[in-house]
C-alpha cells in the first residue's frame, strides 16, 4: 500500500506542476480555464500531504487552441480535458470540440488524438504536446469528408454531460429580410433564445443546447454573407441537464429582433450605446468589448 501511496503522491505532484506550467503559459481564461477549482484544491492537498485520501474528482480544464490557418482567423478548438488520478502513468482524457466540425469529423479527430496519446504519452506529462498536436492537425479535419466505415467503428456510445452553449455571432451587416426571418425561425425551431440586431454591423446571440447552437450556426454560415464569424463562445457543462437546468442558464428570452434607434442614410446604423446598455442589463457587458474593442 505504501508504494501505491507514494506513486499516487508523485502523480499528484506531477499534475500540479504541469497545471502550474499551463497557467503561467496561458494566463488568460480564454486560453486555459480550470472548470473544477475544488478538484484542483484537493489535488494540491494530496500532492503536499501524506494523506491517503484520493481526491473526490478528477481535475478538469479547458484549453482553447487557435491554429494558424490562412484565411480562417477565428477557427478555434476547445480541448475539454480531465486528468485521471493515475496520470501521467496513464494518458489524459481529452475531447476536442469546435462548432466547425461535423459529428463524424469530431469523432475521427478525437479517435486519432487518442491513438496519438496512447503511443506518445505514457509516463510523461503530455498536455503541451497534445495541445501542439491539436494546433497542428485539427484544422485538417474540418474539410475532410469521412467514409462511413471509419465512423462506424468509432465508439459513439459514450454518454456525455449536456452542454449549454451561447454563441455570439458577428456579421458585417444583416439587411436581407429573408435572412432575418431565417434567423428567427431557426432559433425557434431549435429552442434557442437570444436576440438578433440587424443593420451594420449585425449581431446575433443564440443560447441553448450545444448541438442546437451548432446546427443553427451551420445553417446560418451557409447563407451568403460578406463576412460572418463567431466572435465569442461560451460552453457550460450541465450535469443531468434537465429542462430546469437549461432554463436557469438562459440570459435571454425567445429570440427576437432588437432595433436600437436606427439612423444613418439607410436607417441601418444601430445606436451602439443602446446595445451596450441592453447587454449590460443582461450581465453581458464584457461581450460588447469583444465585438467593438471599446468600453461603453
């Protein structure tokens, strides 16, 4: 038993020092975020003390990676990570997600990453090399058409926590009546709340189940736009994920258009001060800065 304790303490120490390294390399929450601070506190205790108690849950965190892809400045992959108690003796658990990946592309990417981890990451801390692998390889999966056979063999039966997602979409402009109608109708069909601000620039926020947000985005981006992108994305993991849990996360009611005192020669420039006040009321003032780079 003593040997096992020593081993688990060494593993805890290795995990703590790797997490410290990650937080010094990626100080911003948009890049690296520990989603379970309690597990981290317990891990630090078990690294420092002789206590035999194993922490009650694995440390979980998110690493966001923006690969250098020519012409796709806003492509971002989220690595949702958990460190098993025996890591780094065993590989980390990592799931890579991106709204730009189809389900089959995501399955293939994660299956290949798992193979890479099994081959290269036993016994040594490897979060940085896993992050590099994602940075170098993930973008290639977005355009890859996969054969049905490779998808069938992947393990798709894992049950996952329900993820609540909020997408903040930016468009150069939204004038077209049909597009505006699509945005409202699709949000309704997919049970998404939020708002849409037509004009120049156009701002759309949708929130709801992750799969529904991703379906909404895949439909919207297929329409013809001068420029459209996801400016910011929020993901919250809901254990159990019942209806009440989802409702509690919502900041907006059913999606509707917000026209903030349009002005300008075509009545198409919105009053951004009013948009700022609207977002501030909803507890989203920081988003304004992401869109427009200024404080209200």
